[in-house]
């Protein structure tokens, strides 16, 4: 996959899947524009990219803030004449039980994961239309189709919403040649999951995954870059699972399933 001369915007770019996507795009020649609320992590990212002479523009922004998104996209338009690929990766989780979920928590999770993705995409349509790549990849989750184990009901609902957003935007924006797809990662080792799990819990999760391990942020980044590339030129409105086969698992653990059959 060659991203030479491509302008790739990544939200949530300072950590985890967003950071791996920014790296993988830069390695392939892209000019990356990184959006994140964590200004100091963006500075560390800038330093790493400079070491490798990769072009990078960093724009701190809170994607829960509509006015801030409008401002940052206006600034982006003065820095970049086009966007070839937009990756909406910024996300947060809230872990409470359903009955204890406070409205403010619910709204915060929806505003970053779902409304932030909607606003970024909507605001960037003119820049995407000016690009040659004309692709968007939303980072949803396996939770969009099942139940989140890292987050709560707000996360499951937000990610299910991201799939609806993906389908509808794909349908309408096809008129402009813009493709919109989503990835649904299963468990991925990033700050989000490391902060929410113990080593023992991570081992249990790995044992549930048919391929036997957690995905890496790079595994997801490569799927994102595939969907964003001309290799996927007739793929739009769809989702790609990166979960080591976890969505194939029913009630029994994978090891128990095999043990019952192996003599
Ligand atoms: N890690 C997993 O197992 C997993 C699985 C499925 C889906 N996802 C999704 O992947 C995406 C990336 O998650 P990750 O695991 O890399 O997590 P991460 O915590 O490593 O990275 C998330 C990034 O988003 C940024 N961010 C959070 N809120 C923001 C806001 N309001 N404005 C701007 N930036 C904000 C953070 O600063 C951080 O840099 C998220 O959408 C997450 O829901 C993760």
C-alpha cells in the first residue's frame, strides 16, 4: 500500500490504534495530520516523527466540543488543501453498570465516540471531496455487534451508532465518490485496555481468542490502511472485524472446544 502524497487525518492519533495508524501511514509516504485532546502526547509524537523525517501536523482538540471541532477543521483547511483518508479513532470508555450509569457519563461517551466522529466527517466532507483517496474509516468495536467488556452500555450504544453512521454516510457520500467503512477491533493492547484489566484478565481474554492472543494496534492500523487504499476502491458501507476470530466464539472457551475433540 502506497500513501505517497496522501494527506491522512487521524483522530485520537496520540495513542494506541490512532498512533499506530499514523505511523503506518507515514511509513508508506503519507503526510499525517494528528488530532487529539492530549497536547503533550501530540508533542511526543511530533518528536518521534521528526526523528524519522516524517511530515506531521498536530492539532490539539477536544472532540466532545462541537465549536472546537469547527475551529480545528477551519484551521486544517488553511494547512491542507485536501484529505485523502480520515480515520476516526478517538474514543473513551466508561465502565459503570447499566443501572448506575449517570447521564453525564452516557453523554460524554456518546459525544466522543459517536458525535465526534459524525462532526469530524461532516465538517471534513469538502476537504475529502478535494482529495483523490476519498476514504473514511471509523474505528468501531466488536462491542458494536455484541456487548462491551471494557466499557459499559454507553460504549456499546456509541459503537453500534458508529456502524449506523458508517452505513448511512457511505450511502449518501457515494455521490461524491467518498467511501466510508468501519473496523471492528476485538481486544487490542492499548492504554485503554491496559488501564482496565489485570494481567490475569488479559491472559483469560487471550485464551478466548481462537488465534490465541490480543491484537496489536498495528494489526488494526493495517486493516484501516487497506480500507483507505485504492485496493478497497469498491468497498463502502461495510465493517471489517480484527479480532483473531473472537466473534466466532460461542459459550465454550476455544481451548475447551478443542480439548473435547483432540484425542
Ligand atoms: N483497545 C481496544 O481493545 C479497542 C477495541 C475496539 C475498539 N477500540 C476503539 O479504538 C479506538 C482507539 O482506542 P485505543 O485502544 O487506541 O485507545 P487509547 O486510549 O490508546 O487512544 C485513544 C486516543 O483518543 C484520544 N481521545 C480521547 N478522548 C478524546 C477527545 N475528547 N478528543 C480528542 N481526542 C480524544 C486520547 O487522548 C487517546 O490518544 C477507540 O475508538 C476505541 O473505542 C479499541
